[in-house]
């Protein structure tokens, strides 16, 4: 890991797209500026293209499916953040936006949009798409959960990559280290630590800690919206939970300690009944959330 996103044109374009989609930034010809960054992100179009020509190219049906998917993702984010930027377009451009989004029926299906809905109705329904993605990400990547529920949390994260709205809108903006193939590495390392037998907790602790530190470092370097607002807090909380444990023990070994304590307590009561004094050794553990 430890990529250097700041040196790539794609990363720079992603940062600019985030800024252009921020409603607090008052801009003229926002769609034109966005269209130029969309083309830059995909590595297409001349560097000196005008805003008007950039819009025409973004809305052109002759663009590759790969480019059209990315353009649709940005337009869906724009519809959620600043819907009037699309609704106030002239009829021809608004129609082209509707047709572009219609090329991805899984999005419409995920939003329960009626196939017979008129163009303006479909655009109105598409406004909720990016907001729903934020809700899915916030739920799956909620940082304040107990490590006892980590396996369920891991499954929720992996299911994100199969969610049609997340796949259409957020995944195109995620760096490679957060791809489905790569995000599983630190999650698997932590899972291995949590289920490891006590004799292996030292080595699994080191593996989990190093893996989480590496992906958190990459998240810090890659300062784009989805990474900054959802993935970075999630991994920061996991790392904090692992490293602030009093000793590098797993949740499973903590349970073993509690069980052992219970057995000692029962034995103590039994022996005490026979008039023998017993010194009890307790075991403690933390169940803090992440």
C-alpha cells in the first residue's frame, strides 16, 4: 500500500469533483466544470476543452460504457446535492441526462422507479440515489460497535460491494486499496486475531495491527469524500480498539478468561464449604466498542 494519490491526475480530478459537488461552493457553470473534471478523471478529451464541449461529450451516447458509468455516478451525486443544476438545464440536455441514467436499469430498479414513469419523474426519483448510498455506507461502516460483533460488521462491509447503488455511485470513486479484492486483507487479519487461540495472539495481534495501520495510512493520504467520511473513521476505530486493549489479547481469549474466572469462583465456593481458605485469581477483559 502507501500509494501516492496526490501525484495522479485521477486523484486530483476526484478531489475537484468533490469540491464541485459541495453545495456550499457557489459556482457558475458548475456542470461545465464538472464535465471537464469527469473527462480528466477518465483520461479522455483534450486538456483545453471548453465547458460546453465537455458537457456535450459527457452526455454523448457514443462514449464507452466505462466512461458512461462514471459520468452517471457523478450526475447522480449532483442530483442529490444540487438537483436544480440538472432540472434547470435546457430540454435537450435534460433529456440526454435522463437517457444516460436510463442505460443503467439496476439503479432504477434499486430505487423502485416505475418503467412507465416520465422523464421528469425519473429524474426526481434519481435525486435520492446518492443520499441512500450515504445511508448504506454509514450503517455498514459505523465505527462504534463492539469487537464481539466484528464478524457481522465485516459481512456488512463486504455486502456493500454488491449493493447496486453503492456499486454505481461510490465504488467508482474508491481507490484501489479499498476495492473488494483488497479491503478484505485487513478485515481478515483482524478476524484471524479475534478467533486465534491464546498461544497465537501475539503474532496475530502484530499482523492485525500492521494491516490496519497500512490501510489507515492509505486512507489518510487519499483525502476524497467517501474515504474521508466513511472508510477512514471505520478503520481508525478498529485500530484504536485493537491497540488500546490492556494486553494484546483477542475477544475470544477474553471470553476464555471469563469462563476460567467462573470455574475458579465455583471451585472456591465448593472448597470454602469444606473449611479451606482459597485465594482467587480473577481475569478481566474489555468489551469497548469500535
